[in-house]
C-alpha cells in the first residue's frame, strides 16, 4: 500500500502529441458506442434497430466531444501543463474522475431528451447515474493509470540505461556562438562549452552558463524556437519544448514516466528534462 501511494505522487506521462490524444479519444468513443449496443445497456435494444444504433453512436460522439472540450479547457484556459514533473498519477486520476462526471452529466441530458420528463429522469436517477459511473469507473481508471505509468517508466529507464553507455567524453572546444535577441540592442556572445542549458520563459529565453566556475544566467528576449535555429553545428540541441541542453556536458541519464532527466557536469541545481518526442533526437546527437 505504501508503494501505491508513492506511485500516486510520481510523474505521469501524457500523449506525445495532440494528434495521438485525439486518436485515443476517438477510439474510446467508438468503444463506448459498440459496448452499449452489444451489451444492450440502457434498454436501447427495445428501440427500432436503426434508432438503437444511432442512439449508441450519439453516446459515443458525446463522449468524444466532452473529452476534447475537457482537454482544450484544461490546457488552454486553466493552463495545466501535463508535461511537467508536477503532473502526477494522482492528478491524472482526479482529472479522469472529473471527466467521467462531465460525461455523465452530458449523457444524462441526452437521456432526458430521449425519455422525456418521466419518473426515470428525476434527481434520484441523476444521482444514481453519477454514483454508478464513479463506482464502476474507479478501479479501471486507477488500474489503467498504473499500467500506463509503469510501462512508460520501464521503457524510459531502458532508454536511459542505453544512452549512458554512449555518453561522449567532454570535449574541449573554443567554438563560440552569438545568440541574437529580438531586441536589436542585445546580443550574447559566449563559448558553446560554457553553456549548460537554455530554458523558455514565455517571451524570453534564459541562458544558463558558467563564468569563472560559477553558474550565471542571461535573459534574451526571444523564443526558444528562434534560438534553436541559431545552434546548427553545435553540441546544443532541443530536448524539450522548454529546454535546450549542451550534450557535451551530460554526465548521467535517468528515466521516469515522462521521459528522461539529465545531470550535467559541474551543475547540480536542476535535472534537465527530455520529453519522449525528443529522445530519438538526443540519441542521434550523442551517437554522432
């Protein structure tokens, strides 16, 4: 039980792209429509055949629509970052139960439309539907979350172990680079090997580097995407939507559910995240 509660507070992986998330949502909607029809849940089999099929399809479409809206609202309006280490299994389970409640409400509204104001559409029926949904959903949601988390951890730890054996030895280099800012009065010239990492901070990019053995930071008014275009033929690569790392300074690699974490030489303040979509790019850079 103690191990289970530890898992609840560990990072939880999200789909690598919106497309992958949409595909998963559509698959769930199709599953629900087929499930309702095959197992004749809700008494829809008493309707004419074509009507029963359309009703089940509509419940599937409701699930898809509510899920897509929920994802949009939480990411765009509430600004919840699901790629951050603070996004844990516990938070994912809570979000899934919130989503289940919203789907239950939407399904009840549609059922009310189908049945009309009968004795089977009152508050008692509504509360019963909510309770049943939560009771039925709790174990599958928790179990599914654990499976997703454990599989992601296992896969990423294997990749981290493999990368460790290919880490290059630090190379002394006098290569310098001039990082340009959107502010024409500002540019930052520095030796590439002095840069630990860069981090996106809204309309700015923070460059973390070493000077006289001490970590320093320079703030450039620019986007990390624009900065990335200035780094060709260097040991600096994008490893996360918010981070660029110096591959020449990587001393250790660890894996968790959301991707990899990098430890840098002579720098212990933070671990640099590597999201799953960038792991192949990182490996390719290290192999070269």
